[in-house]
C-alpha cells in the first residue's frame, strides 16, 4: 500500500501532490490547499471619503451628523471641526445669532464668496455677508464688528485674492484677528493651498479646515450646514 508523503499538512503544491504515491492519481486525499494570489481578496475598509492629506480612503462620522446623513468626513476634518461644533452648542441658547459670518476678500464678493453664500443659504444656513448686510451709508467696520458679535461661526474663504490682501492689513485682516481669538473659525481654502496660506499668515495657516481641491464647494457647504445645525 502506498503511503502519503504529507500525512499532516497535505501537499504544498499541485506537483508535490501529483508525485505522491498515495495521492497522485486517486484524488482521495484533499490535504493542504496551495495558496494562490487569486484565492485571497482582503476586504476594503468601510471608509469612502478622502483625507485632507489626499491619500487616505478613511471616513469618520461626527456626533453632530444625523443618522441618515450621506455627508462623509475624514478623521482629520472631524478633529478640526469638533471644537467649532462645541462652540456652536454652547451658543444654542442664543437663537438670535446668525449661523455663519463669511469673511472674504473684496475681489471675491461676486465670485467664490457669493457661490459659498448661496450654497449655504440654500441649505437653510443664515449667513452674514457684507454684500447684503452692509447698507448704504453704514460704516463698514462697525457693521463687521456687529456681524462678528452676532454669529456663531466664522468662515474664512482663503483665495489668492485674500492672500494678496492680508499683508496690507485691510478689513479682512481685522476680521481674522477677531475670529482667531475664538474657537469659532473654519478656514476654507479655495484655488490655493495651506502651504501658501502659512507663508502669509502662519497663525491662520495653523488652523485646519476644508479644501475645495479635495471636494467640491457644494460638499464643503453641506459640511458647514451640518456643523451649525441645532
């Protein structure tokens, strides 16, 4: 009687099994199945979002995102937005406040700033926006101070135009100084980079936020709308 050459672990290859005097032709000993790359298919992680670093497919769900929400966040975004959300919740007893104060460069008032404003308002977010909230004859700085004091969250739309104006210490710079003093600031980088921002304003550049290079402006607005919803 022929004896199997691999009685414990089976055969590690098809040729070894074929050469075995006991198993080569009978096919009665199943033994150890040889590994092939096609037989192994690891499951992918559940995350589908992109990280702020651009290379991760992880996603995370913040506590303020509703159970039926389809908005996806990276873990980095959740960490950056959580202090701002805490401030929103602390101000929940003041319903008279606007949801968002939109800080932007004057050059963007009819472009990217208006686009973000319109997207936010279409989602029910109340936005302080200089184009509609500063009336004729009203001192601009006084109106801005009032807008900052009466908003839960400050959004800074960082564009090439804003980067050009910040070193000149204009009105946008005064707005940023007030916003940076509180945990109520979300930078939105648009058509530029955080590296370029850090060269102009290291303090603002140290704040994490959102980036339209990683997701469309509409998705950014969706996250902001969830952030301020009470």
